[in-house]
């Protein structure tokens, strides 16, 4: 796993392979289908996870092609980071 930093907002993400992303989308979809309409809206804004979710910054929407390798100081210990499709 490598970490990359968004050049727009500075948030760190960990890279995922296409196969890993596809597995996550499928897994989330199975869980999402079981939620009530109220839960889908409350917790996920009525937006299921798609491939686009993993090709843009989770925080600002910047394209994954506009990321750089992370530096150690980009993500303090204990910070939560999200996955993004590896652009390489």
C-alpha cells in the first residue's frame, strides 16, 4: 500500500488496485441494499459507492490524477485516510 496526497486539499489517501476497488464496491453494495431509505439518506446521502468514488478525493473531489506521493508529515498518527484507485 502506498499513500498519496491530494494536491488540492492536502488530504492523504491509500492507493488500491482496480481489483480491490471492485471488491469494495461490490461489498458496499450488498450492505447498502439492506439499509432502509432513511438510513441510506442519513449515512450516505442516498449515494451508493461507484468507481467514481475511488477516482476522486474523498474530501474535495479532486481527480486522482492530481495527487502526489505522501510525505511522512502529511498524515499525523491516528488520522483516518480513505482509499483511492492507484493512478499508475
